[in-house]
C-alpha cells in the first residue's frame, strides 16, 4: 500500500462560452499509507474530479500528484497501481462472476495458479464463493457491488479508489455495505480513498474526511473534530443531521443577544469574543444540544440559557423527536427525548447548552475559536 499526496493541485476546464472554470483550486493534502479517507461535499464541489486525478482519468492543470514515492503526473492509469470501484459496478454481463473477477489479471498475463488463488481469496473475503458460476443479472445489487470490490481486491493495488459505490443501493443495503467496507479495510490494511455526497456515510467510514465546496478543501479532520470543531459555517452546516442551527446575534456585556433572548457566555467565550463586543456574529448550535427543560434538569445541565416559545412543527421519528420553533424569522430545530409529551402550538421552555454553542465571523464565516 502507499500514501497519496496532492501538492498545489489545480484542475481547470476551458470553455469558449464560459471561459475558464476551476473545478479544483490549489489542493494540498496527504493521505497516509493504509488510511481510509473520504471526500465529501455537495455536487460540483470537486471531490470526484480529485479522485479521477488520482486515478489518472483526469490530468491536473498544475501541481503534482504523488503515489507512494512516485510523482505520477505523466503516468497512464494502468501504470499507477490503483484499482477503482465505480458507482455503476461496470461488470461484464456475459461473464460469470469468476470470469469478471479474473478478467483484469488475465489481461495482465498473470500465471493461472496466481489468478485462481487471488480469485478464491477475494471470493472468501466477500462471501462470493457460492456464486462464482452465476452471472451479474442473477445477483442482487449488494452482491454485484461485492463483485466490483472483489475485482479491485484481486489486483492487490497500492491504492483503492471508490467513486460513490453505494449510491445505487437502497437504504438498508447501504448500511450493510458500509459495515462490510469498514471491516474490509481493517482486514486488508489498505489505503482507501472514497468519494460520497452522503455525510452520514462519510462520518461512518472515514478515519479522516476531506470536506470540499466549490473546488476548495474546507477542512481535513477526523469525524469527531469536524463535528465538534468545524472550521467554518459550511463545514458546521454540512456535517451533522439535522444541520446545525444558525442565528444572528450581537455580543454585549458577556451575552449573545438573539432576537427574543440573551444567552450568557462562558469566560472563555467572552475572551474569544472580546473583539466583537457590540458587533454582530453568527451563533450556531446543534439540534441535539437544545433540550427540553425536564431533560436538562434530569441530566444536570445548566438552565442558565433558556427561552420559552411555542412549538411549530413536530417530527416523531421513533428513536428521537425533532421539534421546530422560531427565534425571530429563523426556524430552529431541537432534537429531544422521544418521550417528551408536547403538542403543536404548546409553549415550551428550551434549554441551550452553553458549552456547545459556536460563534462565527459574519464576514469570513470562520469559526471563532475559544
């Protein structure tokens, strides 16, 4: 296996009508040997383009791409020692599963005994041993996805590249395949670069996550760091479901004044926000850090920051309940105990966890660290 590095990588497209479009802007990062890294972001953010540049399917406009100890800028995809798993499986329908798995090795003219051993090893790992004589049309979506992964495994590449491989599967099967991919990574000790638009998938699989937006890397960190210490409003709003609540606030006299409420700040917050005294900031808090009064009391959470307002919408999801209420013109979401007894229109006291509040500069949208 091998590390992957981007050094000042830029990818531009040129169009006569629209001019130059930058798909990836000055990208710098290192994926360590045997690391599972996920690229995540909305459509058009540059994540798939970055993956395709690693594979050699797209040529970068400038900068260097390193795999292992080689700069691979000029290398053909077949010479980069990578294996790629696509969204649509790309299996040969007229071939058996065994023939699909061995096809790439036969093209490389590997010895018959080696091909047989690698195919059987991959089949055992992925639970395909009983299906080798079947054709793709006889398999379920999850089984076909395993075959596509198996075809990559038999290559024994330096780097595995996955391009939204689970997006065609139903929700239940996606969860199952996520577990299988995580276990596969542990078993193989492989370097894996994985692209998805699903932040839950990214948080589940990635040892580190590269969050991208509009061609730029926003933050590279572990799931817990992204969740608890987002670098900016984009990361804070993209990571986490439901999304973080944002509201306009003004800092004055040790408090964050939001329409209809004034939230007390900790000493650390007051120090960090000293330069913003009398100025506007953006306050953010996740739905799970807003509690009903009874739950806050039960968990010994300080009720110093609370406000009473009416519940506008209720979403009962079984394991959790989402309550929606307004602060000024903004709709705010709270994830509360599913046993909370509440009705639409009812007045309720919501407690905001002071230790979980975030503040962002309204001009730069960067998080103000405290």
